């Protein structure tokens, strides 16, 4: 949820910047804002850290070994 709020803030900042650049007739800057807004609106794949994966794997392996010992 926290990332969603950050993305929403970033989109708002880019909208404000785009309006300012349009007023100043800086077309290249307007296009940069449009590109950033497009990237921000696309869904992002979740990032899984290696440490998180291996921690999960160790817990799973311990659980399997416990079940085999019983």
C-alpha cells in the first residue's frame, strides 16, 4: 500500500511538471513527463530478494525434514 501512495505522488508531480513545461513550451520536457507517467502507470513485477527466497527455502526444508522424522 505504501508503494501505491508513492506512485500516486509521483504521477501527481509529473502532471504538475508537465503543465509547467507546456506553459513554457518545452516540448522535450513535456515528452519526458509523458514517458515517466506511462512507466509509472504500468504494473510492476514484485521484487523477491535472494535472502527472502533462501529464507523461505530453509523454512520449507526444515518443515519437510520434521515431517520425514515423524
